[in-house]
C-alpha cells in the first residue's frame, strides 16, 4: 500500500497533499517533503491537521516553505513528530524535532517518543498536595509552589519573568538534584542564546563537594519567534515529552519552564487562520481551550513522580 503523495497546493505555511484514498495519513502524522532550498537539499516536515476528502489532506508546515512547489512528492512518516528522551538530552539545546542546535555533535539518547500523547489516567494521578520549597524566600512566603502544580508568571515586557525562571532552574539543580526542561516558545533568539550562555557559566557544589554545571541538569528546546507558527505551536509539546520521561523513568524532581504561553496562544491563532477556521471572541482560535488543555493536562503528578511547571505569560498592553 503506497504511503507517498503529491503536493497539490501551497498556501503560506500550509500545504495540501493528495494521497491514495486507501492510505491517508492519520491526523497529527508527520509528512516529509524533500525540497531544494537555495541549492541545499533539506527535508520539510508538515503535520496533518485536516482530511479534506477525496484523498486530500491539509498539513501545517513545521519549517520554512521556501522552495516548496506543486507536484513534489511527499511521504507519510507513519507517526507524529518524535523527540529523543532520557538523560542524554541534558545539557543540550534542541529544536522542535529534537535535533541538536548547539553544534556539540549527536545526542546519545535512549529512545524517541511522539510529542502527541494522552494525559495520565485518573487512577495514576497523585492527589496529595505538597509544597515545593524553592529556596527563594519571597516566593516561598508569599506564593508557595505546589509540587506537580502549574504556576503562571504574569507581567509585561522587561519585568523579570525570565530572570525568576533562570533562578529556579539553578535552585532545583542544586537543592533537589533535579532536572529541568526549558521550552522557549516564540520568544527572541537573543534571549535563548543568553540563557544558554548563563547556564554554561552557572555552577554549584553538590553534597560530594564536586563542582557541577547547571547546564548538565537542564535540557532546552527552542522554537523562537522567527519560526513558522506550526513550529511555535508544537515546541512546548516537544519539551513536555522530555519532561514526562524524566518524571516516569528517573523519579527525579522535574520542572518544566515555558516561556512564553502567550506566544503559544498566538501561534495557535495563526495556525487556525491558515486552516480557515472561524475565529472566536477577541480573534482567538475556536480550538484555544482544546489546545491549552492538551498541553496542561499532561503536566501533573503521578504515582511515579511529578512535573512542576512554571510558565511565563506576557500580558499585552
């Protein structure tokens, strides 16, 4: 049974593909297209979001569509986008696809997991509430964090949301020997570079008296504001998939940092417009609750461990 198709239409960051009617790719499957971009062969990945009928599917591009044209062959990968998981991802910087972008060679990962997954079953959840002591006195006194909970840092530009996140990463590594995953969603590339450099310089002394780099306790996944909306929408799921593996396999204290949730919402609005959906109140996408729920419901405490999430939320003027 054939799993290849043809590009029949390109609209901005989306494209339509024609597949045999008996072998349509499933919703959220990755579709690969080999394109020639300025003389360089690259693989463009699109995510199936709609079945249009007659063997046609509409895909949201997760990369630049420069060089994409009608008539090109595309292939159904047979699964959603997958990312590497395990302790091998610590200390590295990734893009949406789990490809390293820090120029430090290949990643020694244990396995790959799809970024789309169901939240834990109700019987596996941990109902107990525990306070997570951050070591930041003003936070522990005025706004204590619940282990396995979700904390929003609301504020405009330049008030220090990212600074608190950086301090939390260092504290979790030092005080709990825990792991952190940072998702840079739609923010400036400069900020991501600054964070990486600061994590390289930050060090602490563990209980054995050894000097440890904070970078060795954190994985960073970036889909910055220069990326297409499809990439900005999915990068948080890539980071969450890595954090879920730490929670379920290592049992370590795991923190997931998302900077910025507003940009996640913005990306969803752009994708929704490209797919031709009718906007809802204030111009947001009609699927906003569903998209936010798919992300937030997976961030929780289970019998195996907990993911505590700190999410910066930009408040537009």
